């Protein structure tokens, strides 16, 4: 590809089947806490796809 | 051929799906977000999580396909390709170059990285929301323990009003703390990692109980096959060497509240007598961070009075802190502290300044720091299940008051409409649990066509409730800032990735 550089990202479609273990951190976005948005946390399962 | 496939995909997207138990209607939607930042063109394929850096021609092509293709049947045929070529030739691109860009776009569409749909997600959300009002099997994996409804500071912007949550000054007893731990273990099912957050008011005003609860949990975690992760949020006034040592041994994270420059910090973070706390807390925090090294956050709040908040972040970095977070204040719109729509352009610029400064520091190696909202793990971020579910308040996460009552989260504490039950008798108010369980990204109508949705998960239920009276609503002002942060965060991450690759190549 000469016009588009694709950055390596987790494929959310595939994570439908590979994800869902529920071991990840809760993600309170509240300003008065750790304000962890979903995008700011890693996957606990370290699922390989 | 591939392009035809793409155009078919674009055309079939207006399918209305009524989700089980979810009253709102959603479209099976392809969604592309484009933006320019730091002289580069970014394209996000929202549903797959794809991130692309593209040249000007590909950028214009993708925007044309998105804007004209979404609802138009005629784009189903080869004429569509010609239409794209015709349109883009007017922008002085060469026909052969346009054809090349269209081929690349088509290949990525075929690979599921551009113009992908969300049909599976709609079904997933429907499945997750299937629950009956008397649902007993709710798995809880995190508790926020309000160990002290009292505070030694009196910050005007605090939503907990001097730490009391509009009630009496109270401290949690050891017995309530132990019971809360038992309750969490019992309700956590097969979940191994359990989180407990010591919160207040000021938790260090009940420090002996905090230590007791930690020791109690540590003594029984192994026999229940659990792993507790503790977090402490503190204003710093009562930090001592002993607190630092205990936290370093036991707390997975500590959150230290500092608003930045002395005058900014002391405007709000004052003792009940009105004395600023900067001079007391900063030396303690410096010592804390020095001995801790990682897994802490300096957390500040910015208001209408310091819309130049990057100066406060840089001040923290000057003090030697390198894990930083700075939050927009949330307060009633009429308050003089409240951020306004007029502040937005300045705030947007601030987030860009911050990202560019961080990139500069990364390149030069001079005092680099992390900004919490720009920590975006593109490769190993959460799965789609988590992104649909959101923060988990009222289902997998609850708050416990000093007297053992349960609420959906700390922001609902004190609001009797949201009282869930207590740690002795468990949850009794299943109507509320049901509401929170059914609340997901796909139950929030305004989030459906928001490009930020899988980075945000539908936002904070409490903010939504306080701004529009519905946990399935949105806090629109917050959304605007959130999306700007994500744009900047992705830019920074992409630039850092490219930088690392370039460095590796040099080696
Ligand atoms: S509702 Fe808001 S404050 Fe409560 S846990 Fe969720 S994100 Fe945090
Ligand atoms: S809460 Fe706001 S930013 Fe988040 S998905 Fe909904 S509309 Fe988008």
C-alpha cells in the first residue's frame, strides 16, 4: 500500500469470540477517581487472536 | 471487484434492528471518522477499531465514499467508481492515482479494516441485557469502599460536599469492612481479580481500618482463589512514611490529588479554615512518587479558572511526577467554576499542545511523562464485550457507605432512589440493578451514531443522570472533550509507534 499505512490494532470483530473473560479492571470514568476510560485500559486476558 | 463489494456494504447499512429488551432502534452501521492533526490524516474505522494514516487523496476518497455512499442505491455498481473518479478529478487528482487509492480502500474493506459493520455487536448487546428483575446471579468484581465520609479539606468543587455526601460525618468500622470483603468474594463467582478502592471523603482519616481491611482480605484471598487489587485515593494531607510503605507493599495503585500550579491548587483545595494545602501535600507526594516509581497517578481537576491547564500538567512534570492525569470539573452549569461552551476551543487547543509536547519529550528523552487519557493500547485494548458493557456501575461494580449500604457507584451514594441494599443482606432493589444491567452502549440512543463509542462505552452513567435525568442519556459537554482527547491520544500513539519503528530500523 502506498497511500494508506494501517496501524496494528486489536480487531474488535474477532474479539467477539476471543474476548469476554471479564477479568479486566472496572473502568470508572469519573473525574474524582482513576478516571479510567475503556480506551485507557489494557485487556487482562491478553487474548491471542 | 473489491470496490463493488465495498459499495454493496455501504448500501445495505440502513437496516433497523430492534434489540431484545432494548427499546431504542439502531442501524447496522458502517462508521468512519476522519480527522487531521499534526499535519497528518487519520482515518478510524469505528467498528473494527482500525486506525489508518492516509495521504490526501486516500483521505478525500474515503470521505467521498462515506458521505455519498452511505444511503445511495446507485453506488452499487461500477458507476460508483466512476462517480468517485469524476468527483476527485475535480480536485486535480490524476485518474490513475484515484484508481490506485480506490483499490487500496477496497482491499482494506475486504480485509474488514474499513467500512466494517456492527451487526454482531448489536446481537451481543441484546444477549448481555437479557436479565430478569430478580436476577440473583449478578457477578460483582469491584467495590468502592467509602471508609471515611469526612474530610480534612473543604474543596468547593467536590461532589461529595466535604466528604459527607450530604449526610453525617461517619467512619467505616472494621466489621463493615470485613463484611464488604466477604460480600465481594461471595458475589464474584469465578472472577479471580477483584478490585477494592479505598475512597472517601479522605480515606487516610480512617487509616487503621484501611489496613485492617487489606490484611483481612489478604488472609483469605488464597483460600477463595482470589487476587485483590487495592487502590487508595488521597488528598495527601495525612501521608506519612508508614502510609507510603504500606501502600507500596499492598496497593496496586494510588491516586494522589494535585491540581497543578500553587495558586491553581490552593484556589480550591483548602482546609476548612481556608488555608491552601499545596505546601503541605507536595513534599509528601514527591516522597511518595519517588519511593513508588510506578502505578500511581497525580490527578488534578481543571475548572473555568485554569483553562490553560497544560501549564498545570507541565508544573507537575517539573516537580518530577511522570504519571499524570487532569480532569475537567463536573459541576452544575450555573456555577462560576463550570466549564462553558466558550471554553471549548481553548480546551481543544490545550489537548493538542499537550500531545505535541509529549511527543517532543519522547523524541528528545527530556522529562517524558504519561498522561492517563493518552494511554491508549491499540494492540491490546479491551475486547468488544467490555466496550459494549461500559463502566459496570450497578452491576459488576458497587459502592459501600461507611454504614454498609450499597449503591451503584460512589457518585450515586446518598441518593436514596439508588439505594440497592447492604453488605449483610445483599442487594434488595432489583429494579435498579436491572436498569443498570440493561444499560449498555447500545441502550444509549445518542451514542449510536457517535464515532467515539468504542473508545468510550457510552460514558459515565452518573454524569448522564445528573445532566439529563437518565442513566441512558449522555453528558454532552463531556463527550466533546472526550472525543478530542481520543483524537489526540491516537495521534500520539501512532506517532510513537512510528518513532519506535524508525529507531528499530536504525539499529
Ligand atoms: S457511573 Fe460514572 S462515576 Fe459511576 S462508575 Fe460509572 S463511570 Fe464511574
Ligand atoms: S457518551 Fe458521548 S462520547 Fe461516549 S459514546 Fe456516547 S455520545 Fe459518544
